[in-house]
C-alpha cells in the first residue's frame, strides 16, 4: 500500500543563525528553532498521522518530539539513515571560510550526493514498510530533503535558487513497486497556511548545498 511521508526540516540552531556548516555535527535547536518546530506541528494538526520518526541528531530529534507531542503521538523512533549529509572537514566553517580553505571544493570527508541519496532512499523504504499504508512525519535535514525532492522531481529544488526552510514541510507518496518517493507538494502549505518557497532568503540554507 502507499505510505505518505511528510518530511520536515528541523528548526533553527545557533549554527544556522551564524551560517555555519552543520552536517553530522550535533548542534541543538535554539529558541527560534523550537518555535519553528511548534509552528510546523500546529500546521500538521490539520491532518491525521500514525507516527513521527526522526534523525538521531538532536536538532531533528527535538523537532520530531515537539511535533509528536502536539499530535498526541508516541516519541519519535530515530533512524540513523535520516541524519544530515556529512560535510567532513567543512563542518563548523562559514561559506567564506570554506571558500578560503578549499578553493577547489575538495573537502576531505564530505559524503557524496549519490551516497546520501542511497542511504536516504533505503531508510525511507524501511519506514514505508514499517508504516505500510500510513501517514508519517519524518523530522530530518535540509540536504536530506533536497536529495529526495531532486530525485523525485528534478529541477523543483534547484540548489542555486530554492531554499529548504527551517520548519518547512514537504510531502511525498512512497511507491513500493519502484522503491521511490513521489513528490506530492514541495513546501507543502497544509491548506495554504505556510510560506511559499520564494519567501525565505536562500542565504539561510547551508551554503555548501550550492556546491558539490
């Protein structure tokens, strides 16, 4: 049966506010991020969900917990495969610092886009099987969501022009026969309440997502 997956980007962290690359570094939500998670949760109350799952990184896990509490669901089960893309030695740096230190974009330890997509696809497939035919919130990260969007609907989330906002919601239909997520709505407005994708400064998105 078809499972519906609502991928939510975690709320803001201090490193987001400072425009620092986070990746696999575990940076917690700040107060703005908790408010964004609560706002996403409020939008999600407009629909019925079976469960909330999350990346194990605290910024996503707490976002998922805030959402689950508001929806009256159990605490999120975490999946390692939902973690943010690793940016290796670039983590903790700003875009300016990355450019100065790695002018040829040869960042040691950075996870490839293909490796990211492979693990995310496998993990979403596992979640879809576990909640077969259900509707699930997935609290995760910007690069994760972008990889799924671009695989499902190429060109929708151009990394040079389209941000994945903190707290934004993106809905997918899992096709079990093709082992593939089909995009339902990018920046899902949940009855046209949330901001559209063009109303948020792209600079707020991880600057390395505009690169390799």
